[in-house]
C-alpha cells in the first residue's frame, strides 16, 4: 500500500485503504474530516440514486440505464478536488455520480435516462457537456477544451472520462497524442471497471496497466485503487495540481469494478462468475470507507443513518421533480442540431407542425 514515486515510464500504484477499511497511516493524505464525510455522503447519494434508477427502469418510468454501482469512490474522490467555477466535465455515460456532486440536478440526470433531452440543459455556470454514448469520442472533446484553456491562459482543467474499453479505440490515442503535444490542460480519467460490456480487460490489452500507456505520449500517469476513496482523492489532487501548475496533461487509471450489468439491456451473469462478483463485493467502496470512518471515530452509526436518510429523501424529491416536468414540445427536436437548419429539416419541421395542428382540431 501507499504511494511512492517511480522512474519515468513505470506505473505508480496508489492505495491507502485495504479492503477491510484499514489505512496505511503513513500514506494518509492531508485531508479534513469534513472532506472525508463529504466524500462519503457523495458515495451514499450515488448508491441511493443508482438503486432508485434501477427500480424506475424496471417499472418502465425511465429507459435503458447504465448503473455506476461499485464505482462510487472513483467519482467521489475526484469530485471534491474539482472547481465548479473553472473546471469542465466531459462525461461518458456512467459519470452521473460526479455530475450530481458538481451540481447537475438529479432530476435532470433521470430525465436524460428517460430519453428527455432537456436533461442535458443544466443551469448556467455548470460546465458539463452532455453524456457521450459513442465509446471514446468524448476524450477528443476534453483534449480540445484543455488545449483551448491552455491557449487562453484559463485556470481550469477539462476532465475527460472513459472506461477501459475506450482505451482500445483510436479516439483515445488521438486524444492522448494531441494532449501531450499541445500541453492541454486535460485530465484523462479512465475508470477501469474490468469489462467493456462482455469483453474482459485481458482480451483488450497485454499491457500490465492502462496508466503506462500515458508515458508513450509524454503524459504523466498514475494507477490508483478506484475503490479506495482516500487514494482517489490523493491521486486526483496530485494530477490536478500538476495540470494547474502548467505541467501539461495527466492520466489516471482508477481500477474499480462494475458490480452490475453494463446497462439494463445486459445480463452480466452470462459472462461473469459468482466468485468474481463475491471477490469485488468484499471491496465495496462504501463499506470500506464507512468502516474506516467509524473505526477512526470520525463518524458514528447514527451519523451514517442520518446521511442515508438525507440522501434517500433527496433522491425521492428528484423523482417527484422528474415526474412533475411538463411533456416536452416535439418541435424542439429540430432546434439544437444545426446553427442553420438544412432544407430537409425545415421541410420535416413544417410537416410535423401541420400534423400536430391537425391533432389539436
């Protein structure tokens, strides 16, 4: 366990809490108890949000949903280090945890999974791009934003999220190459949850780690135990400090595990064994941090019960907000694709308008 600086080209591996919630005291980051509690609260909120989303999907109240269960620490430890004012989130489709932690309203995230594009319209000031479902393409966007911030002398960092599967795409390599060459203010954040749908990591790469790929592009890199929120906190702090100081981009590989299906359209039991699931259940990031906080007398069981009650109420309130939203205007589907509509969309828009007017008569 712990952190040590290795020679250039080797992979740094960071872990502070073991699976039983015991800490390597020499490696504990300089972090306040309030921040520890905040990270734990974020993780509890993510789990409650996720459980509710799965129930809503099974009831037909939202559409296909991608669970983040098991990846809470990988997102909470990063979230507390980000600056809402300056930093950009460039998510894939499993980053709803860090999105809500940075201020994206929960009911809008639910709306996105319901198929309502208004879920992508956040309040002004929230620097978050819409979730990207095409695998890997969002990393190019994150690098582009980071290059723009570097050229303009802006203080922020663009965080591009992806899973291990995206590192097998050309987009990943193109993004890394441009980030390295142009010193983009970009953090490439890979949540290695071991599976690209049903394809295990060992069938994607022969590399010992994904993090070591960064060195090929002169991008500083680190591997971290993504189920250890304290380690994720410290890895994120180091990476963001590196970028903010003008030292170029950074890549983090957070090694975690997707506890459920790839999405609700998947059945992970067809390609993963019960023993594998049990192994990772023992490394549940929430129970790991809860054990640490209680053993260190930073939190009591009563405090945990209060947090669970608070986040459950917040999630229930978000569902009420979701289902109180008025039905979307069908005409809006023509309004956000092009700055100037091509002729065929103008014709289609007119046809739909006529049909809707006839239905009203």
